[in-house]
């Protein structure tokens, strides 16, 4: 019997050990992006844009060229890079503080112009890097270091549903929300991420995949309890599924 | 090439195209919006990219992405817009990217006004954004010089991998003058092996300004400092107008102010007065040595600016010891006539003007 390789590290990932906390799902999402780049043969022509937040060091883990953006501005950098070199595959990898708070203008206008790059939007309902502050995506009543009595929607409004917001724009795009809290959901998330890059490869449209993610450290939960928390608290408010397709009627 | 009559803002747009730039990202703001309007028509003719951004914040970050992808890129704006870009200018300087900024300065602070001013000298030359960095800053005094400076700016930005600003004012932007564009001898941009354009078999290229290790960040700071030292050694530019002679009053002025001052100086020299002028062309690096030498031959120095006194601080610390420094400024969009500057020079000549002093005036009076 000869040995056969049935599982290996994607070429688009480096061997470096990540700085992410135990149980954080950034690692899973990195892998799904890397597998998609590998399978579509895009790695050598890819430029990633890192955010400010937990994923700022993503460039140490992806084996492709990278730019590091000011906080929230990744879609503007991606616009510049893609307009300069339409032959490149350009993606941003942004958290919810970066994309849904300080970077809202850059997100909406890049989407509305139909910039042909891909956004991987990681929504874990909290600011991770700075130590667990309230984000625009924090759940009603959720306790964070800046909402110690729980998010009060009378004072700060309801969580921002980014995928739905972007899907209201008339410009054709691909927008889907997925989750990585179970193996089945991870497989589905992979399909969506790969689809986003496939649309970019065809020069088709702007694409955004919102991925529901965990933050065990700042949620104060074990990794397993965190996965359950996504299922029970986030899923009802952030419904999964396709929000907009370039096949839709304009 | 024959000279043609062009408005300053349009000439600036054409100069960028002559320099091989095909990527322009900008947001409208008076008094320089004609640059964008001109390029909205012109860029498609040369297969270039014109993109109106959603804000100055975004425009400058588009420059970041485009420059990091290896192309020549620039924007044009005016004072409040440059304030919004200052965040990314700091990142661009830290990440060592070649980007060109045109700043057609208007009055401030705040919304200020839309008329000519030189009140952003501090912002351009002393920071603006956070961190230890410098822009290389050029101050044209004619439309032709604006054209030449825009073309030079792209070369300098590439040479130093550093943002370069061409800082004019509304007069430069709005006036029409005959200009010509050099068509020959325009050097191609240097190769950019550091650009993020896909690995294609080589190791990863990374454009960043984050260095969490203190030694690594210090190394980047020292690398930047070494570039600024090289600029201070190799890139100082100035015009000497009778400043190499013995003078009774040495005028120091830049940009359009220098032009108006020159008319006043010619008038006084016609009456036999010993007046000269030193005009800084690079505002950073500042011509400190030239100012020291010229002021050592002068009895007094008069700095003229469209501000309440910004460049004058650089003149003070550059000037020869013991020489009196005087200042004359107009603001709000008010522009002195040659006679106004002539009167100030005469006051200094006749000992009727009060030099600047380290002692606060109120204290001195008590």
C-alpha cells in the first residue's frame, strides 16, 4: 500500500503560527480564503489588504503580496490597487470595527461604484484587538467593556446588518452572509468565499462575504460555548444566506 | 514645443500626464476643482484612470493602493482637504510610497475662505499627520514653474519613495500664463521591485507602517531620517535675486508672494536702494545655509508671507546671528500690492519698523 496525501496546508497559507487566541475562528476563515485562492489559481496574482484590528498581521499568514491599510480604509486602498492593475486579484480582510464603524463610507462607496474586488468581512460582534469594546454589530444587551450594562438600543441603536445594507445598492454585486460555527456551516462558507473570488476572476462584480465569527476571549466564553453563542444569539439577528447576486435584475 | 496659454490648474493636470501619470483620484474643493474637471476629460484620452472619490480621506487612500501597486499617482486638493488626507499621508510616508499631492492653499483655519493664502506652511513642512516624517515640499511662483514642479515631484517621489507636495495658492491655480511642456528628456519611472503586484515566483512584498518591535520601528524611523538627510543635502532649491550682493534689506518670500515682492524690489533698486531677495523653492528641505549666507551680507531681513508668520520661524533659526528679522503678512485672502511691500521695505530701511523679538511684547511694555 502506498501513502497518499489526503490533506495539506493550502499553498496560500504560510507555516507561521498565528497570534489569534485559542478558539478564535479567524484561523478557519484564513484557511477558506487560502483554499479558494489555491483552487482558482489566483495566489501568484493576489494582493491582500490588511485592516486595523486582530487581522492586521494577516500578511504573516497569507502567502501572497499584502498592503496594510489605515483603520477602515482598506476598500479605498483596494480601489486604488484594482484600478491601477485590473489584472490583479485584490481582497480586503476586515473586522466589524474596521469595516462597519470607521470604514463605513469607504465600504458603501466602493460597493456602489461596483469595484471589482472582494471583501471578506469578519463579524464577531465586538472589538477584539483593543480588548472587547462595543462594535456597531454588538448584540442588544451584550455586555462589553464600553457597554458594561449591556448594549442599550435606546441609546446606541440596533446592530448594523452590513450584508443587507450593501445588498440594497442597485449596482450589481455578490453579497452573502455565512457562518463558521459548525462543520456544515464551514463547508458552506467555503462555497461562498470561493464564489466571491470566482466572480472577481471573471471581472464580474464587487463581492462581499460576511462571516459570523467568534471572540471567546472578549466574550468571556470557552471556544465551544462561543460557537453555541453564535448559533443562539447571532444567527436569529443575522440571517445567513445569499443577499444579492450579479444574476439579479438591476 | 510651442508655448500655450493655460490656466494654472489645467496646466497642473497636463503636467502630470506629461510626467507619465495615468492615475488620478480626487474630491472637489475650491480653488482647485479645475484640475479634476480637466482630468475628467483628459485622462480617458490617454487611457488613464480618473476617479472621483467619496471624500479626501478615500482619495488619498486610493493613492496608497495605487502607488503600492507600482503606478505613478497623484491628487489635487486645497487646505481643508489636505487636513483630511493627513492621516493617510502619515501612513504613506511610513510605508515609503511615492505619491504626489497638489495643494492649492486657501485661507483657514476651519472652512476659512477660498482666496489665496500661505497659511499651511506649518502643515506641509512640519507634519500635519502624526509621527516622525517629512513631505518634500515645492513652492512654485509661476504657472510654468508649477508645471516644472509637478513633473519634478513625480521623479523626486520615486527617487526617495516619499510623498511630495507641490504647494501653490489660488493665484497660481486661477491665473493664465503661457506654458510649455517638455516632451523630450522625460525619464521613465524607475523599476519598483517592492510593489505589490502578485508574487509570481518571488517572496512576498509587503507594504506596511506597523512595526510592533521597538527596534524594528526605530530602524524604519532611522531609514526615513536618512532619506530626509539626503534631501537636505541634495535637494535644496532656491532663487537668489541680488541676494549674493551686500544688501540693506534682504527679503525672504516664496511662491506668489516672491513674485509681488520682486516688483517692489525692482522699483526700489531703480532708486538706488540695496535690496535683494532669497526665494525658497523647496520649502522642505529649507534653504537654511543660503539664508544664513545671504543674511550675513544683509543689515536686516524682511520675511513676507500670506499668513501671520510661519516660514519666518525657519528664517529666524537659519539667519546669521545678530541680524534683525522683520515680518510683513496679509491674510484672509487679502493680497498686498507691490507698493505695500515696498512701504514695508522702506520702513525697515529707515529704521521705523520693529523687528521680531524673543521677548513677548506685553512683558516688554510692562
